[in-house]
C-alpha cells in the first residue's frame, strides 16, 4: 500500500478532477451504453475504467486498494492531459469537442460543470 501522505494527496487530486457525483456518473455510463436494441445492466454500463471510478467514488479513503490507487493516478493524469484545470469551461463548438467531453465524462469529469 502507498504512503498515507501520498494517498491523501492522490485522494484530493482525484476528487478535484472527478467533478461528477456518483449518481451523475452512473447515469452517464447508463446513457452512454444505451442503444436502440438493448441497454446494459446498470452494473455493467460504461467502460471498465468508468465503472472503477464509480466504485472509488463510493468508497472511503481507508478502503482503497492498490488497484484503486492505480486507476486514480491514471484518471488524474488523463484528465490533466485533456483539460487545463485552471481554464474556465467553454461551450462546445465542434464534434471533436463533444467527443472529448464524453471521454472526460466517462472518467467522471464534466468540463462544462463549474
């Protein structure tokens, strides 16, 4: 297990970049996987990483596993690469902006959310 100080810093970073609630993320994962023919079961909706982020949001810091910490690092790094956290959200303008937003939302970050 990681150093408690490092875990605390990661916990703070993760919750800074993941700005969607667990309910918002769960709803997004279900919407993202819904189709004309069928809809994924609630526990199976979304990407594996999106489901793992949702599981982490429902945990206490003391219950984190090494796998949780790896996913948290990956989410913090990925969101940081895709978004400058200091910038104000801008309205969507192109299909690429929409795809980027949807990718971020799958990780629990809505760039349009204040």
